[in-house]
DNA sequence: CGTGAAGTGGGGAATTGTGGTGAATTGTGG
DNA sequence: CCACAATTCACCACAATTCCCCACTTCACG
């Protein structure tokens, strides 16, 4: 999605307790429903937003987190075409959803298609949001990460 | 100490509570539980984070330590794919856990698989975190260290 | 030995994952 | 504008898993 400004800068650091962590596998039923990991459901009680991720996955934000991003994007100058395109790409692909009583959401078909998700998905915690991946695509992404994690970390000058 | 021998912790000076030192062997039961060495449990009361290590092991951090690393990573721009990958590799492999009343944690299956851990593990103190190794892999790693300690130190360009 | 702490295993209760059924809602054609 | 089919929604039910607590055994130390 090209270079879309300093969106990251507005994300306030999350505490360890409400950080999204881990990797969880779920089935998707014929209705397109997928369960959100039980330990995260409270964060999404008041609503959530799903949207296209920059990579081939679906991102899931709690409402407050999404609001912050939205505010940042709407504050960009609409005179620039890149701003307008970013705005479209962000909002047009996004859906405001709610958990059902079992803690599931219905993922819109367009997003499922984009992410290549059929009947089995992996939900991944990435600090301040969740990502939903097709099982195979996630395996591929993960193997890339495994190979390159050390180099990437070194390049980013971050030490674990 | 029975079959949970304390192998290397001979020189550990009392009163150095903020440093993890030593090498301890534990069994892992069918539920994937492993005991944290009793002397370190206080550091982990109130939570801990386990994650994939860069080598074939699991790393265990107290919350404050983990928070510091998370902050470094979230300060990177998510507009870059390498940053997103590092973020994923870090957070997706991590789990926020708590000790049960016996001082054990349940290691998620994905991490056990990654580290090749089945029914017996070695817990190693590495200054500001613990590492959990499969017994055999740890033996191999240790023999490498034993043989090449001098070269390794030199390659790391550290003067002791 | 007696006592306490640590390592290990197990069992019952609560939670979670998952599929389904009937009511409400939407869209479409007459 | 109405009727009817198709879809969506909200809730129910059950199997499987996970969680939490208790119990036993071994070892260290008086």
C-alpha cells in the first residue's frame, strides 16, 4: 500500500495486559463465522472493525484503536491523491461488526476472498490488533519470518 | 533435588535476585506443564511472557522486561514490510501466561513444537530471561559452547 | 524421624469451539 | 405496495478442551 505517512506514530503503547499475543487456529463454518480467541473477547465487546491488512490478511481492531487510526487518516490533506487513495483503501474495505453470544464474528465474503480464507484460519495477535490468515498463507509467512527474524531484528537494531 | 538436578548453578551468589543464572532440568507432563525453578517464581508472580527464541528454544520474560522489548518494536514504522514481519514474528509467537499454584506454566503446543520439546526440558538462566530447551538440543548447544567458548567470545567482539 | 518445601500427576468443574434451528430481515418479482 | 423466497440474525445445545485445585511422593534440613 505504498508509503502512507506516519500512521504508526499515533498508536499509543499498549500495556502487557491488553496486548494481543499468540497464534490460534480456528475453523470457519459455512456461514463465514470465526471465533475470536476467548481471552481477547472482552476487548471487542463494544464492537470491532475488520479490514484488509497490508499483507494478505484481515486485520481486526477494537473500536477505540480503530477510531484513533481513522482520526489520523481523516486529518490528512485531501488535496493529495495519495491521501484520498489511502482513505478509500482504508474505509472501503472496513466493516463494523459485533461478536455474537458465542464470541464469533461473521467475516464478510469480500475480505475472506482477499485473504484466501476458506474453512480454516489462523488468528494472530500483533500487539494492538489481531490478524486473520489463511492457514497455508500463514505457514508461508511464518517460515519467511523464521528465516529472516534474526536479520530483520538486527537491521531494525532491536534485540530480543 | 532428585532428578531435577541443579547442574551449573554452583557459583550463584545469594542476593542477586534480579539475575537469572543456572541450569535446571524438569519433566513436562501430558498437559504441557513445566515447573519454573522455585527460586525464580517470585519474579514471575503477576505474569510472564513466553516466546520463540532466535535459536531453537523458548524464552521466558518477566513482564517489565517484555514491555521494554515490545516498546522498541512498536516504535518501528508499520508501513515497512520488514517492520511488520518483525512485529509478527515477535508478538505472534508470544503468550502471556501465569504460574499455577504449583509454580508451573502451560507451554503452548506451537512453542513446544518449535523448540522440539517433548517430555523433558532444561531451563537455563540467561541474565534477564530464562530459556527453555529440549534436553538433547541443549546438550548439543552446550557442547558447542564448551568447544568454542573462546572463539565465540572473540567473534562477539566483547572484552571481558 | 518430623517437618516443610518442591516436583509430579490426576480429577471435577467451568469454559470454549462448533454446528444447528427457528425467527426476523432483506431483497426481488409480481 | 404486497407476497414470497432467500438470506441474515440471535439464541440454543453439546462435545471437547482447558482451567483450577487437591493429593501424593521425594528430598533437604533440622
